[in-house]
C-alpha cells in the first residue's frame, strides 16, 4: 500500500507572530546600524569639511566687508616666523664669530641688542602679523580712493633692490668691460659706479672718528650682474617654497603691499602740516626737591643757568650743553615737564617740577605757535599723525577682530 505524502504543517498564530517579531528586530538592528554608520560618516565628513574648508575660510578679522581668512593669516605668519628666525640665526652666527675678537666688544654688544630685540619681535608676531594684514587692507582701499597704483615693473625693481641688483650700474659695468676688452692699446680707467666707501661689520661704530688723510681707499665693489641676480633670487624663492610653501607670486604680493604702503604714506605726509606749536627750553635735573630749591636760589642770586646745568644736572646729555633741550613739540617730553614748559612765558624760570626722572628747574627761552618742523621733529610729527590715521581706520567701529589664540599654528622653531 502506497504511503500518503505528509501535508506541510501550517504555522500557528503564535509562531507567525514570533517570526514577524524577529524579522522586525533584525530590521531595526540593521536600520540602527545604518543610522550609526551614517552618523559616523557625517561626523567624519563634517570634521574634514570643518578642518579643510570651514576653519581655513573663517575670518580672523573683517575690515568693512572684506574678510581676512584664517589660512591667509597662518600662511603669512609662517613666513614671518621663518624669515625672522633665519635672520636671528644669521645674527647669532655673527656674534659667535666676533665674540672673542679683541676690540670688537662694542659691536658684539650691538649684536646682542639686535638679537634681544629680534626675539621680542618674534614673540609678538602672532599679533603684529594680523595688525599688518588689517593695515594692508586699509592701505589698499586708500590707494584705490586716491587712484594710486603699483605696477609689475615697480615690484620687479623693488625685488631687485632687495638683492642689491642695480640694472643701471650693471649695464654701465658691462659697457666698460666691453670697451676694455676691445681696447688693445691703453686699458680704459675703471669707472667708479658707487662711492668708494669701505663697509665692514663695524660700520657706524667709528662715527665721529677721523680716519686721517692717509687712509687707504677701498676698491669699489663690482655691481651684481643680471645672471647673478637671477641665480640669487631663484635660490631664495626655492628656499621659501621649501621652508614655508610660499610661492614667488606670494612674495611679490608682499612687496606690492609694501610699495602701496610707501606710496599712500607719502601722499598722506604731503598733506600734513609742517608747522606746530613749539617751545625752546633748558633745564637742570637733580635728584631731590631740596636740591632743586637750592638751584633756584642760586639762580635768583645771579649765577649762570648754563654753568649750573653743567655743574649739577644729572641729565648729562643736555647738561653738557648748558641744559639746552632745543625746540620741541607737545608729546616729546614727559607730561609733568611738558605741561609746565608750554605754560611758562619766555624768560620765566619754573618752580621745581617732579617727574619720574627727578626734579626739574625749567627755563623757557622762546615759545612759537606755528614754528616750522625740521629733521627728527618733522619725522616724529608725521609718524604720530600716520599712527592716528591708522588708528582711526582700524578701531573697533571699523574692524571686527575674531582672532583667537587657537588659530595660531604650532611654532616650528626653538629660539636659542
């Protein structure tokens, strides 16, 4: 008798329910895993986007509508660090070379001052680089308003100047060399292309020292040729490319900025007043009020102001000149001194005036409201007015600074 085939058992409702529940759980697990994986991918993508795109584009400052990007700031800071560090290394090598040379103690001391100042400059670069970038925006805006431009040729000439290459001198030297080569009879005399002044590492230390009529002339330096300039500049551009990934175009942009600043500041100076209220005064500086009163009594008794200044003043610079300070404008002297000097009538001698330096007896010799500014006084006045011009255009109402210390990249150099 043939066997009957078994009919498949139909799952009951409980079994079906369990199977559906397990299916849903597996589906939820898969969905959950997918969501977690997707979130991880989104976080990674966001992190990469933030690191590679958003953070570099965030402004460290905004001047009007113009934003200064973080990556541009970091790039310039890297170059300034590199440039300052290399110069510092050069000064330190010079110091090591001359440290044990007898007779060059003053020069070594000068190098020490330069090195210490450069270290301070280096430490302040994260802030000063941002300030300079802000000023650059301000300067270029002013240049555009005034129709001031900088050409590529001007940038090229400025670049050549940085390397000591003078096209005119080089061309003249080439002409002379060619003529000498073509002359078979009598060689042509050498043409002095620059003043025959010997420049050494101790230049400036002999200021005021008479060398005498028998000093041996130093031969004129041979001007740099165009080929030498091309080689030197190519080597430099390669060094900054390798050192801080700065291109030749980036460096030329920096030179262009410097030229814009020079032109704009020259235009501003031409519009500045060249006269100012000035006082011509002399003083005697002593340590105590008692001494100052004694000086005043001796002056009242008829003694010479000039002789007393030479005898008693602790300000040895002016004391040797009888206390004469020359003409000065407001802002050059310490405030207590200045307040009295500008309030005294000419020919009047003050009561003792205290400052951080001691006690002053002041005599005003003359006072003019619009005296012409000259020399260092003119330069100081112009610089003060330039700083005021910059301050007006880089203040909080004109510039939004969003710089924070965390945008400063790690310092790759260790100063010795």
